[in-house]
C-alpha cells in the first residue's frame, strides 16, 4: 500500500511571494504518477500539475512547478508570484501505473494555503 | 476539456431512506470511475472503483451493501447510499478516468442525513 504525507497543515504567504508545499510518499512501485490538486472553497478538485515517475524532468505549468526527487520520494510544489486566487486546499496524490487500466488516487491530508493581500 | 457532471450537488434525506448520486462524463467515455468520500477539513478517501459492466471493487472498510455502485455505461456511474444514517453524512466526489484526460472530478455531492 502506498502512503502520501503532507506535513504542512497550513501555510500563509503574502501576495506575489513564492511558496513551496511539501509532499513525501512511500511506495514499492517503480512506475507511478504524482499529482497536485487544488480544492478551492467550491470544493471542485482542480488538477494543478502532474508528474510521471519515469520522467526525470520536473513538470511545470506556468507559475506552478514541482521538485521531484524520486530517490528521496519527495514531490514538492512551488508556486511563484502567488495570487489571491491561489488560496485553497492543496492535495498531493499518488497512483501506480497499471498499464491499460486505472487505479484510484491516494491523497495526502492536504495543505491549506492562504495568500494574504 | 473533459467535464464530469455530478448530481445532486446537495441532498438532505431522512434516516433510513436511500439516496442516489449520479456521475456522468459529458464529452468522453470513462473506462473507470471512482467514488471518494471527504469529511469536513479532511482528505479524500477512495471508496470504490467501478468499470463499465462489471462489479465495483470496494476499498477495505467500505460496506458494499450500504454503498451500492452501478456502472451501466461508459458515461454513467451511480452511487446509492442505502438505509442512510447520520454517520453517512459527508461530501461524496466521483472521478472519471480515461487515457486522454487522466482523472476528471465531479463537483461533489453534500449529503446530510437527518
């Protein structure tokens, strides 16, 4: 079984600052996917970024980037030039790569990110 | 992009009654659908995985007789909470998976059992 750990229950930064959310995971799988999801007060889950474990290059999506350290089983999310709209719960998630099918996601407990004006 | 429609968005029911929640993939066919449960200020917990035309696979600790899942087509999965009790009150979220879009989530259903 896999586990996902987010050690920061809440973080608060000023608008325009850079913030890094941490995530570690434990698995015996060699190939898998990692995700960061954003859940605003509407509770709609929004994909922020996805990383495939076999790709060494860190994924980036505009202001969002990850630092994927496979050996350390670490997957942190960096948000640059933070905006008020970034205020939300952020969940790190894991799924093994199962070839033709799909497995469900294992989520961390989440980090509540607050962007202060 | 991919859209998953989940209905109702909220429902209040009396203890002992059953409630059905629908999850539809609107513009793609989902090979697999998932149901999650989220308690207030907590994370999402996977309840079950369903594939079209086959029985759902439930996670350990989830009562399959209480949470009935039907996946009749590649675009529709339903979750029925049978004989609901106050402890079943929660936020239920469905997710559909396909090879192109990955995982797409519905907007969730807030269930309150009184």
